[in-house]
């Protein structure tokens, strides 16, 4: 009987990095270790000694050293805690937030490591939620529309300010000398793999979803980039690479240096980098078309696989080899879900529910959920549009805002809480309908992430609204598990791993036994409410009523007025 | 130098009655006395010994004995406290909530005083907010529309379930034996004057605003009443009276019995009864066309005088002699104003503001006002439709509901609080615009009631939204003062009073010195926001989008479903 083999997955998040050590045979998670980034999200000023350099609002940076420290801190702990022999760890995979990118020298040294650039905010890692590149995104979109760029429809007609070229163009515009000094502009995910293996690779997932790359057509043309800015014409050849490696491949073997950081053996297989949401799909057992995976937390990311391209209204992107090699990965999203509930609890819940929760020793969310679960669908008379952070998919419009209708003097907090949950479910339903009407089948749904763990009412409402059974991934850390699975695939069957992510998923991923089945009775009521939701969605979202836009304009003018108010 | 003369006004409210003793020469209020009704609002069960008789929801009754106790308790206290000689009290006036009505025998004995009827809910006083006569109101309106009744436009096209004939018809339908036994159906206001003077009068204010009477056309036809129900054909002649006395007249002299209750002298002049809102108009110095009086509290009543009739969209009513003899009194209303702010504070304000208020020793409303007053108009990006209790004027639709749009993850409670204040101001602005576009001039505005006392931010927002200076009545109890003024007019100049309410108003009513002047800068922003409000108002209120109605329907169906929810 052969000895067990293990893989390690490292999930680089917004505030911390998390590593998990997994049994390759069955996906059992033996240990987890978390490192909270020393410099966290850098959004007010640079770290000392440059802490007098203040950042503008909407900036969000990270320190690449925190990624290295994550490796140094967590992997040795996994080994120590489990007693697993380094030689039995056959592969390592990582996943990351995205687009999270940085400028480096040609040898991969982050420019923020260099004294001459360390005081420049643009030298640091731009985190996914760095939002100050909106003017650049606007330019990218306007020019693409004008030129009829063929790649624009793949991204729902809009490139985000969070994405790679928006951020790159911001560096060029605001720090041209630093742009010039950058040998490479690279996703942090790929940079970490570079540090692990000693050579540069670029993964198909971030390239496809965040950098407008496609397997068939490559990047946008030099002519297009040149039209954005003549100095940007050769950004791909000068700062990036046209050699994109599909996820599911081996990036290389662990370097001596990285082996020293981690305690693993030099040469251990390292997978090509991946993105936290996308790597969760096989970890949620899904490797074939027809099942939607929802990564549910502060926001929701929806991923469906397809065997052919399709244009889906307002989707975030479709990337061949973006999620599972050989398939098209369709991505959509809702920009605020758990965030809306958190906003509500923080800003709109009166003391009585806080006291109720305290008496029962439960969270306020749970107290509200208990109260809300006693309501029948439709009973509150409330309906909301879930656009507290704009609309990411279908409408792709950050200027939309939250709306609630149906309030009376008898309306209570749990009713609004439930209406907000329902609104986010309606938002998902819109996305499911958009996929299906474009020929991308959504037969089953599997959820993962933080929300499904915590909120049974929410899951039941989603099942009842969408009219599909919901299953939940067994792992509570699907990104890290997914990364470990890709690590096992990078190792390959010969080394005790697997030859494909599909095979790895069959052995290493599981669903929970519990199912959220559709209540026909509730579904019938929600069909009616969804009809009303769609009417408001289309009314306010598709341009026939621009009150939301006008309120934004009035707001901007009010905020830009300089005189003090009376 | 002649000795001072005094008048007493008694304001019969929802929970209590309030009397004030006023110097006739200058309106100075020497003393106030309040009696809290022993049986309060009867809305759960009848008083003992019939307390096992439970009331359906939406019922609201009162005990007429509480009105008599108010006279017995408060007037002697006023005299004792001030030492004023009863002979120096020249007149008494009263005002009431309306329509608050009761069935009596032909001699004015309330049916609820009689053992045979005391256990019947329909024998008691139906308070203004008794809301269970909606089916009767629906019938009244449908039949009036079908028949093209000429009086319907005077009431904005809709008779309320709160009004006289809705309530009378409910008695007929649900307690026909009691209806048959009733010699009179009468406003409580007129009933109290009957008890004071010993003979029945009916005032033009309640007859006009609540009982579809007009000076020129009288009541609806017997044919109309007969079409509602054959037994209702002669309701006016059998249960009411066609002899309506204009407010401003003397109803009679105080009876021996009432003199004994009050300690006043028999024969003291008693004014024809009045309504709390309407009697406030001259107490707020207004006796001529061109100035709108707003009685601002849990709801708002708007009254403007005109010298000719006009049809104003969705107004509550227009009554000749309804407010000031010889003029047309136009009434409009907003069904929830202070109620919305109270709802918000009770249901939507998180602990931090309650704690802030506690630390400062102030009310939560004040804490929110402080925070909200730091915001610029438009800065929150929020806009609300103030229909938490439907829309009373312009749209006249109880099925409309509250809406708020513009919410983001950064939205804070004081921003919503301010948006709710602004929404009620926009609602008033709609009413002002409706008046003006129908030729009823609204030049100045005078506010009275509880809200203007307490909330300076609210008054400033109203001035800025409406674009008109706001003044505030000096008296904090304008209804009682107005009643005392009408008492002085009932006494007449010969007795030391006045010959007209205009004359009384000139001497006895005053405004505060403080003014709320329009900020041109804020007004300009509010013009933009009001434009957006009007668009949503018309969209949801005028039928082109019926989402609010559909939510009500779905809600009714959900509440009528009998099976327990999952």
C-alpha cells in the first residue's frame, strides 16, 4: 500500500493569505494556516518610512513582500502541524485576487523594493479594488466602441477600472518615468509563481478575464493600444508577454530559494497561477458545462462552463481555458451581496434587534434571519433593487443605486432584511436568465464561499426565487482547495497526482449532503415578485428612467460645491 | 378702564382634551388644562363590563362621556388657576377631530349610554381614524362615479373611509337595528355643542368637509343615497339635518347643566363647533386668500382660502364657509409626515445614534437632525416618495407606498432621515403647485402644530424646497386658541368680544418673529431634486407603473394564504 501524497494550495486574499494542506487521494484538508498581511490594504498612506506620502481616495495598494511572508509563515506551519514529510508534498498551487498587478524590473524585482521608486505609490501593487483608474477605463471603453473593437462584446461591452490595462494606463499617465523603468507589468498571481519557480509564466485565467486576451485572438492590437497613447502601443511586447499558459499546467519546479522559504523540496511541482473565484469551480465539483458555481460572499461571482463561445448580455467575461482547460468559462457577478446585508446591519437596524441578539448570544444577522424566516414570500409588500454598489452584470453600470419600494408605517427591519436578500436573489435570477437566453445552460447550481455557510434562509430564498436546487461545496475554503488540486495536477499522475483537473475534482472535491430544494408554493409567489423586479430593473437600468443617474449628477455637483452650507 | 374679558377654547383631540383660557383683548393664553380620556382610543375591546367584546382591526372608537369629563375637569381648573371670574368669561368655542361621529337618540343621548346597545361596538363614537368602513367608501365612490355625481370633484374625486357617510353606511350594513334605533347620526363636535347649549346645531365645517354638504347644493340627493341602499335614502332627513350653521355663529347660550359642569355662567355664548385643523387658520393670523396654513404634526393639513370655487386635483375638499365665513376653504393633506420620521427613528436607526443622543441628553430626532443639517442638499444622492401611509392629496390613493432610491454602501441614517424630510417637503410642494395651477394663490405660508416647534432643519428644508418664506404661529396650541377666538366672536362685540373672526384674529393671533427665508442656493438644488421627485411621483402615482399596486396585491394574497410557511 503506497503512502499518502499531499498538495498545498495557497489563497492570496485581500487582507491575508491562507494555505491548506490536502490529501491528494480524497481532498481531505489536514491543516490550514493564515497569515494576516503586515501592511494589509494600503489605502491611506505608504508604509513607513514613506508614510507621509498620502494616497488619494479610491486607491488600494499592497506590499508584495506580504505575499512572500505568507509563503514563509504558512507553509512551514502546515508541515510542522501535520508532520507531513516535504517529500510527500507533490505539488503547490496558488490563487489570487485579480486584477492585482505590479510593475517590476525585467528580473521580476518589484519596483517598490527599489529605493529610487519606493516613495512612489505607482511602484506598489495595485489591488483589485484600486478604483482610481476610472478615467483610463472610460478612455479604453470609448476608444474600443469607436473603433468597433471585436473583443468588447466578450466583456459585456465594458472594461472595468479594476482591470489590467486600466491600471497600466494609469501608471503610464501619472508616473511615466516609472512606467518606462518597469521591465514587466504583471499580475501578482503570476509574480508569486515567478518567485516560486524562478521564471515568468502568465496564466490564461487572469490574461483572459482581466487583460483582454483570448486564446484565438490574443491581445488587442498594437494599433488600438497606440491609439490610447503612442507610448502604450507596444505595452504587450515591452512589458508583458504573448506567451500565455493555460491553467492546469505546471509552471515549473520549486526553486532553491522558494524551497528554503517554505520547507518544501526543490523541484516540487508548481501550478500556473489562478484566480480565487475561478479556482473554486472544480473545488465545488464542477468541471463540465451545465452547472453554475456561485462564489457567494461580500459579492457574488457566477461561473458557468460552456463548450462553445456565446455572447451573454453584460457578462464580466468569457475565456477559453479560463476555468477548465478546453472549455469556455463564462463569468458574471453581483457587485454587492453580503456587503448589502452588512450595510443594513450596521446602518439600519434599531437597538431592539441588537439587544435580542445579545440576549440570545447570537449575531444580529442571525437574529434578523430568525425573524425574517417567519415571513411568507410577498408578505412584507417590499421589493428592492440590489444596486447598492451598482450593477456588475447584465447592466454593467456602476452609477445605478439601491432602491426599495413598498414601505409603510408598519414596515419592520426584518422585512427589509428579507427584501434585501430577495433582491440579491432576483439579481442572480436575472443573470441565470441572461445565460440561458444566450444558449448557456444553467441546469444545476452549486454555491460556495462564506454566505452559504452562515445563512440558510438566504440559500432557501435563492432556491425558491431561481427555481433550482442549490447544493453547497463541502469545503469551507474552496479557493485554497482548488489551488491544491491544481498543484496535484501540476505534479501529474506519475508523481501521485492527477493528469487533469477533472480527474482531480472527481477525487478531491465534494458537496455537502444538504440540499436546498425548491418550494413550489414559494416559487409561485416569487415568480410574481420577480416579474415586478424585472420591470423596475428594466425601467431604471435600461435608460427609460434616468432618475438614478440624475441623482448621481446632482450629488457630484453638491459635493463639488465649495461654499459651506447654511 | 374696563376690566379684561376672557374666552375659553376646548380642543378635543385623539387621546385627550385641552382647554385654554385666553384674554380676548390680545389673545394672551393665561392657563391650559388637559384631560386624558379615561377610555382613550377604544381599539381592542369595549370598556368594562363589555370588555369581552373584541374589536376587529382598523376599528377606533371613543366614549362620549370622556368629552363631558373633559369639560368637567378642565374648565373649572382654568378658573381656579387664574382666578378669573366666571362672569368675565364671555364665550366658549370647541374644536374636534373629524369626522368623529356617533349615533344618538332623538334627544341626543348616545346609544352607547343605553344598556340595550352598550355592548354593540357600533353604538359608540367612531373616531376619525376608524378605518373599517373602506368597503362602504368604495361603494360610495363607485356609485358616485357611475352616476357622475356633481359633488365628487369637490373632494378630489374620492370620498374617504374616514368620512361621515362611509361610517353611517357601515352602521346601517352591520348593525341595521341600531341604525334604525338612532334618532340622530351626528358629529361629536356638534354633539358636544348640543350638550353645552341644550339644542342641536350642525356646523358648516364638518358638514362641508366630511359630509358632502355644500352651501349652494346641500347634500347629495336622496336618489343617490337610495341607490347606495334603499334604507339609506332618507338618511339626511331621518338622522341628520339640512339646517347647517356657518362657523363663526353663536350656537346658543350655556345651559344650566353645562354651567354646572364647567363653573361658567348659564347663558355664556357658545360658538358653533369647528374642526381642529380648520380652526387653527385664524389662530395662525390667516383670514384672507393668498396664504396657506400648514398644520404640521404626524400628518399635515394644508388650508388655503379663496374667494371663488376652483377644482384642484386631488384635494381633500373645498367648502364655502368651511374655514372663514364668506370664503372658500380649500383643504389638502399629507397622510404621514411626523409619522414617517417617528417610524424611521423607531425602526431604522442603529444604536450609535441612540447612544449619541443619550450622551448629549437629547432626543434621537434631534441627534439625527444635527447630523442631517451638516449635509448639503443633494449630497446624499437619495430621493424618497413620502407615501408610507399612501397619498392623501393630488393622487388620493391609499395603496401607494414609500420608496427610497439612491442608496449605496456608504449611505448613513442621517442621510435617509434628511431624504425623508425632503420627500415630505416635495409632497407639500406638489400640493402648492396643484393649488397654484388651479388658480388658488399660495403667496405666503404659515405653519403651526407640533413639528415646526421642534425641527428647525425641517422648516428650513420646507422653505428651500417650496421657495417661500415660512412663518410660524406664535401659539403652541392654535386649535384651542382658535376655538377661544370663535368663542369671543359668538359673544360679539357688545359683550366685549368681536363681531367677526377676522377682527378676532387681528387682535388675538400672532406670528413668531423668526422667519425661515429661502436660500437661493439650496432652492436651486432642490429644484433639480424636485424635478426627479415629480417624475417618480407621476410614474408610480399616475398609473403608468403599477408596481406598488401589484406589491399590495401580492401581499394580500400572501397574508390570506392559510398554510404555515416553511
